[in-house]
C-alpha cells in the first residue's frame, strides 16, 4: 500500500485484522502465465464495504479504476 500511495494512487482497501494479506505466486513460461493464490483476507470480504457512500463518491470522480477479482469468490 505504501508504494501505491507514493505513486499517487488513492487506495481504499478492505482490511480484515483476523487474516494476513493474501499472496500469489506466478509462473511465466514462454509468454504464458499461471497464478497460484493464497486468498487469505480476501476470503473475509464483507459486502458492506462496497456500500459505503464515501467510496461511491470516489468512484464517481475517478478517471481510472483497478479492481481485482479475488473477493468475488466469496461474495457472489
């Protein structure tokens, strides 16, 4: 998160104190890649985080978005 903020990215992650941040291993071979993920805290995502009005104000004013899909696994 420190590096993203230092680069000027306005980040607003969901945090869960009961689990560490997930990790991901990447294997790249001949231009193809494979990911092996330990979702950890992503498995604890709460949809209430998505419904906070202060985040939607940010979304409405943003020029670019980055959203990963790991939380979708536990929040269909």
